[in-house]
C-alpha cells in the first residue's frame, strides 16, 4: 500500500506511452466544482467511524448470507508498524461491525501484513490474498515485500486455513477476487516496476494460481482494481497519478488502455455492479477539499458521469470499497485520518442511495 506520494517507484515510460497519457482528458474536482451525493430527503449521507485506530484500506465482500465482511489492515499506520490483516463483519447493513478473525497474522513480532485482495470463491468460501513488509520500523523503508499468502475461510471469516506458498513471485495484491466467464478466479497483483502488474487465474477455486497475464508491460501500474462485467469482458482501474482505464475482452488474458478515468491524485479505485445494471466506480480524491468521489456508467464503462462527492475527509485517506445491500442502498467503506465522525485513523462507512443519481 502506498503513501500519499501520488506516483511511488515511478518507472520509465517510452515516448508513445507518454503521448498517449497526455492525450487523455484530465478530470479534477475542486472546491467550486463539487456536487454532492444526496439521499431522497435531500440530505447528504453521514459517515460513521465504524472501526477506529486502523488505517484499514478496507476491502468489502458481500457474503451469501447477506453479511458484509471488511478485510482490513489493523494498525493506524502505512505499514510502518507490526500489523495483521483482520476480517470484521456487519450483519445490519453496514451500521455496526464486529471482528471475526485474522486471515493473515504477522509472520514474526516485527513484520507487517496489510496489503490485500479479497473475494468469494465459487463455493462461497471467503478468499484473502495478503502480503506486507518484513521490517516496517526500518529507518530506510519497510524492509522487503513479504510473499503473498492465500487464506481461506468457510465460516464467514471466523477461522482460516493459510497457504504460505501459493505464489512463486513476490508481488502485492490489490482489489477484488472475482470469477471470470470460465469460472476461474482472478486476482491482480503488482510490484511497482514496469511490467510487474499482472492478473493471476485459478482453475481450482483459489487453491492454486497459474501463469499471470500482464496488464501493460511498458509502464508502472500500482493498485489495479479489476472487475468482470460479464461474458469475459473486464475493466481495470490502474493507478498512475490518477486512474487509467484498461479493458479486456478475452477474460483478462490481454488488456488495452482505453481512457483516463480520473485526474491527478484521484486514486485508487473500485468497481461494483448495481442492481439496475449500472457500474459504480468509487475512488479517493486527495485534491483539496479531500474526499471520496463516485462515477457511474450505464454503458459498461465506455463513458462515465462527472464525479460526485460522496464523503469528505481531512489529511490522509481514501481507498474506498463498495457493495450494494438487498434494499438497494450502497455501503462504501474507506479509510481516513479524520472525518466529521471521528478525529483519528478509522475505517469510515457511508450508507447511501444511488436511485436518483444519473
């Protein structure tokens, strides 16, 4: 997980890639441009400090029984403290949260686990891929990237089996774990060097992972948020001082850079499908005033609405994840150093209605 530096570990771009990036429109939401999400009664939805004293970087998973599980980093730090990956759950639609289990405990008393991807296997198990850093208190950085573990729970995140050797390459997981048209699970991982951002496929429901497919071998891509539109068509929101939108039409085997989804310091992203068929994109915005923005697409990601402001935060924050409840309301979780609900690191949650947003 990256700090506030918008382009960490930047790699070299060739001339064609630079020209392509410069040709995209740049989106910026400044103070005078903000249009806020409002509920049916005309009021802005309020954030709740759901879990405090955590940096979180939450990943939400809607479970088969309707519970919402948040997979989080459990310390108030950007992996600069020894830490674990925990699962918390809400059984009341995102209003209250209770810790369930620890899919990725720290390897030793001084290591930090906190970079995650999470999702459901086809059999309903919760699967978490987690990495982190070997020495978070080191003066010259965080040490080395830890190998990603694959953790699996068949009881909603309470108990876990952990495969310590599922991946041969040392990479950082991010985003949702999702099935493709072939039923194989997909997960995205990256390292911060050109050609290291890849999508792995699992033919056996998350137990083993095959050879990866590259998203773009020529550039540095951080924190790729992948999403299956259906029938083998995928989107990926790739962090490059903002979000670049990639598409795949062959079930995440090859990828094409399509467009710019957001402008500078507006990252990372997350996608989910709404019950009305639209695709919701949420992302952080570190331009002042800082907050969480949303965009909607009614044509499978070809075009997007202008950004709307869902929630504000002060200082450090972002990394939203969203799921839709059975009643149609959206639960969006994110992390923040300060919100109107709490002064201190937190996983904040906003529950909101997308019905009247077009």
